[in-house]
């Protein structure tokens, strides 16, 4: 669908309906929220590694949270809650799915814009107040929510539970409701665009893997997000209208018995994780799609097992909808039900392994060019292997019961939904930056960014696995309270030092990004990577409508390479068959 070219600054760059501008708006919003989320993580690590240290110099900036130079327990829980919320929903989701999805998907399928440009713009401008509500929770009475990023009742449902359960929790619920509305609008747009606006000749079996995974993620999101929307409304009613959806009778808070009766906190857990686990694949699958799109031109080989990978991705999507209960093994569920969820969880490793093996097979025998995008894809594959191994322990009910509330889960979660996805974002950024802006990111700074980030991630999150084996609790405020954890403080200090190195590496990425916007090497070649997909047929920094002339016709698959350095773009007609004489 096309719309009139905007004329003023406001309609071109602020309230734009151009999918490329909207994609960049999402990306830059995610970038800002990542800085906030990263700073929250550093404060968490200061407290865990040095819980009794006097942080008087920080008290000047946050006098209520660090009265006397010591962090308050409720503020620590607020940090944990908001770090998880911002990074999962307002960084990874916005950058990977909304950012790259908006910018790249129409270009890859030969569309001049999204199917519903106005709805697309509206989806971003719903995210803006959602983000502001989340950040505003730090400034209200009681501070930011402290019920965890999963917002389990009764802490999230009773205003007297903890200080963060007051206005801060209400803002969290409203912010999440707006986020879900925005994501739903985006998902509807993606599905409609892919089904209806593909270029001539571009069948569903010829789609690039980034588009395939974004399409599948949108389908998952459209099925999984509505239950959490309903749950958020029900939770708001429990807080403000006296209903009892999630609150049982007999609860005592602030020396008074609550009047609620008949609710179930486990109902919230079911509704949350019915979204929460599919959300893992909503984020991981696009990262794997980017990995396919980057690998093929970087190693000059076709993506191995394309059709089998697509089938496996759909199998992952289907299974992801029926395994949410493995997050609830310790909730008292019947062992037979736990076994059902365990079987489904382990079954999902089969198609997931097929996808990863196909990515690895793509590398085999290729002519590798060790540019920064390839480095981040290789790091992504490494994290999938390490994080996936930890997932086998957590998918089994017996081992999960010991590890569930420990730092083992924190390490696994950050490998899979944290750094697998973020390395997908980085790989996509270094790969598509010339197309988006007509300049290249600095290669030396990019490789330094990788070599500072990759080992730091392992030092932090692999160490967390071993700390978790010792029984260290994942929401613990002061590990030195327990004699058996005191011997782990050296490891906690190591994790915290590595966390500061990791954060510094991301600041280096930001410097490279914004420096390259103005001073980076100009890229005049519209296809510097010699890739095959349609986004490389438009000019760099594409104009309104993307293609100045006709949209190219597609004649072949997205990953065809010939002898030597020959690449075969999707728009290149197949060679005519010459009949034998």
C-alpha cells in the first residue's frame, strides 16, 4: 500500500507513516531504554557483589533509595522488576521485532510500505506513552513496582504488599496494556503485509528467513498476547475495584485481613506464562532469521536445509503454545501434568536443534569473510548451544525443582532471551546499516565491540549457572546473610566487574553507531555484501516508496550462490533452457 509522500518535517520524521521511519523510531526508542535497563543492571550488581558497602556518592542522586549510602531492599526489588520488564518488552521486542520488522520486512518482500500505514504509525505512538508510564513509575509515591517482571500476585495485586505495589504497580499494568496493544497492531500489520503485498513471483516458499521468522512470531503473538491483556485488566480490577480474580481469602497485609475471597494467584501465573513462554520464541526466532540472512552472503553458500528449517520453525511455534507450565513446576501442580509439560518442553528441542544444525551446516565448506556481522552470528550460535544446554535442566520437572529459584535460571534466561536476541540485533545492525543510512559502521570498533562483549557474557552468565548450583537465590538482596553463600562473594564480585566491562562495550557500540551516522564511510554500492534478497535492490537510505521504478519480479529463492563469488539475486531471471540439438 502506498500513501502520499510527506511534505513537512513533522509528517516526514515524527508522525510519519513510512515504515522505514517508524522502524527507526522503534530502534532508537529501544536504544534509549537499553541504556536505562543497563544502568539498572549495574546497580543490581553493585548490591549483590558488595551488599554492605557505603555508596554515599550515589545517595546524592537517589536519597530515598540509598538512605545512609545503603540500598533499601524494596528499591533493589524494584531494580530487578524494572530491569527485566524494560529489557524484555521495551528493548529486545522493540529493536528486534518492531524495529527491524518495520524497516526490513517490506523491503524483503517487495512492498512499498506496510499494508496499514496509519495503524503502523499508531502502533509506535502507543509505545511512547507505554514507555513513559514505565519510567514514570520511579517517580511516584512508593517507587517503581517490586513484584518482579512477572508481577505475581499477591505482591502485584495488594497495594499494601510492598512500597512498589502502590502507584508504581498501577503504572506498570497500564504500560504493559499499551505495549500489548501496540504489539498486536504490529502483528496484524506484518501478517497482512506478508500475505497480500509480496512482489510478483515471491511465493511463500521463497521468503527470506528474517521475513519467515517475523511472520511466525507475529502469528504466535496474536495468539498468545490476548490472555495477558485480559489478565492485566483483571489484575487492575483486583487492585482498584475490590474483585478477587487472583486473591484468595484469608490474606493478611499491614495487620489487617483482606476482604478478598475466592481468587487464585496461580490463575495469573497460567495467563502470564501462556504469553511468557511463546514470547521467548517471538524474540528468538527473528534473531535466528537474521542469522540465516547474514550467514549466506558472509560464507557465500546457500542456507542449508531451507525448507526443513521453515517446517521446524512452524513446529517450534506450535509447541511453544503448549509448554508454558514448565515455568510452574514448583507451584504444586500434579506430577502427571508436570510430566506432560516436560515432554512437550523436551520435544521442542528437536525442531530447534534442526534449525541450529542447519545454520551450522551452512558454515561448512563456505568462504568465510570475518566481518563484524558474521562474528555476532557465530556468537549467537555459541550462546544458543550454551543456553540450550541449561534449558534441558529446567525443562525437566525433577531438576527444575532444585534450580527454579536460583541464579541458574538467571544465567539461562540471559543467554537465551537476552544475548541470543541481542546478538541478532547487533548482527542485523552491522549488516543492514549501509542499507539504512548509506554509510558503514567502523569495522575496527565493531570487532572491538564483539571481542569485549562475547567473553564478558560468558564470564557473567556461565558463572551464574555455577553460582546457582550452590543454591544462591535469584532475588536475594544480601547474599552475606547466609553462611553457605559467603564463599560465593568472590564469584559475585567477578560477575559484577564483568558486567561493567559489558556495559562499557555497549557504550562503544553507541559511539560507533552515532559517529558512523555522520562520519562513517560512504557506501555507494546498493549491495555491498553481494546478497540476494530484495532489500539490496533498493538505493541505500531508500526513498519514499522504496523503489524509484517498478518493484522487481522474483525468479528464485533467497540464498542461491554459484561457483566462485557468483551470487544470484532473487530478481535475476533463471537462465533459459537451451534444447539439445
